[in-house]
C-alpha cells in the first residue's frame, strides 16, 4: 500500500503515519516527492487492507494499493526518476550519461594504474575493476581479492575516479564496501537473495546486473530485495541475456531500457562489453544504448587486452576507448544528454 500525504502535510503528521504503519506490523518507507511525500507500507500482502484505516488520519490524502509485484522500485510509489548520487561530482540518472570504464579484473598495480589514467583522460566518470571474480570455471583466475581492492583504491585516489567493483558473497560484502564507491552485483549473483539482503543493509550505491536468464520483472524484484532492506540507491544494468544466438556472447536487450524507464524510477546502465563479447561490437552498442536512453555505460578497457587474465577479446584498448568517447558525445547530445 502507499499512503499519499497531502501537499501541505506537516512533519508531525508524517511521523504519526509512520508510527501507525509500524504498529500495524508494516515497514514504512518515506519517499520524498517534489510536491508531496508518499509513505510506502511494505509487508504482508494478505492483511494489507488494515492499512486502509490510515485514510482517516490527519494529513493523509489517500491510501492506495500498489498493483505491481515490486513496490519501492515502482513508479506507483515514486513518479520522478531517481538520481543516484555517487560523489559530489558524479551521479547516475541525471542529464549526464555516466561512463564507467576499466579492466574486467585488477591484475597488477601497473595494469590498474595505466587503465585508470587512460580512462580518466578519455573522460570516464568512474573506474571499474573486479577484485573478486565469479568465474564460470573454478580453475580460472578468481581475482586479487583484498590486494586488488587496495590497488583499486590507490588508482581511484590517483585519478579522482570513484570505484565500481563486484561483491560476490555476504561474507566479504563489508570489506568490499570499505573500498568501493559502488557495489556491483554480477549476473551470476543477481538472484542470490541473501547477498541482496546484505547489500540492502549497506550504505553504498549498487549496480545490479540483470541475470543472464532473468526477465525484466525479475530484475526489478531483485532491486526490491535491496531496497526493502533500506538501500534505495540501486542502478539497474542490462548486460545481455542468453538466447539461441551465438554470434555474440549474449544478446544485449536494449529494449530493456525503455521498458525499465516505463516501469521504475530507477536509472539504468548498459554493459555493451559483456553484452556482445567482441571488441568490434562494443562501441556501436554503446551508441545505441545512449540513443535508447541509457543513464550509464560500463565498458571494459585494458591497456594490453591480448594478455588480459579475463575478457580480453571484449576489452577496448585506451585508444579505442578514447575514440568511442569522442563519438559517444555526439549521440549523447542528440539524445538531449551530456557526457
Ligand atoms: C564483470 O563486470 O566483469 C562481470 C563479471 O559481469 P557479469 O556479471 O555481467 O558477467
Ligand atoms: Mn568481465
């Protein structure tokens, strides 16, 4: 249910409603709108009609059911698009298209420093790099772990770029959150509900990737898991899904962009690197994503892709990335955005 407050409702009236929602056994989530606030009451769906009585409270305009299976992520609860602030200078969901770039994995100090400097120079807004790698094979490189986090932090400090890095399990989530500015949930973990709940309790923005076999509705339900624990700063990420097509590593579902825009206030990022798996397809899909309304891009860039420990074939070199950024500017402008 959502409790829609009157435009001029006082803080005292809102506090009273929040208290009453709690008394009735529901979790209140106050969402501040431009003209009025709404209070989402999340809990047992079967008994939700008891909340109807709140309509008689002072300051309350109406109590209406949320029809979608996801609540906090839905547009019913919040009509305006959310802007997720990462630092004073960087935000996702505003007019600027945010570009996150860097290697698939942190491999050495030299590699991450070179990558960080190159992507910063080309105009990226955040640095990516995996310190914990959830690989399909247990025999593949699993990441540098805490040592990798330290190197990422050093590279972030050197360039001034915020860090995006993946969390693979609840046990190491807090450690990763000490170093990262944005916590990435990978495609293999996007329905790991214990991990999502843990991330929901942390105070860091989240980049939630779409599972490779997930529907858009399931992606929104995963976002809901994070949000219902208190963390509202979720950025969704389309990274390609499994289809019968084999020419590309995944099928990058760009139609997810307008669908997500229609269904939720959360911003959406696109990952054309994992979405295609081939260097030569990354740039065209990045342009297409921006044309379709993506709020952010996450692109793999490696100073020496041929010797990369993971995802070399889809990694751009610094030179290719700089070219991509220059051309992307034109697409951003055409879409009414900045870069
Ligand atoms: C990654 O970003 O390096 C990654 C492993 O992505 P995904 O979870 O989308 O495969
Ligand atoms: Mn990768």
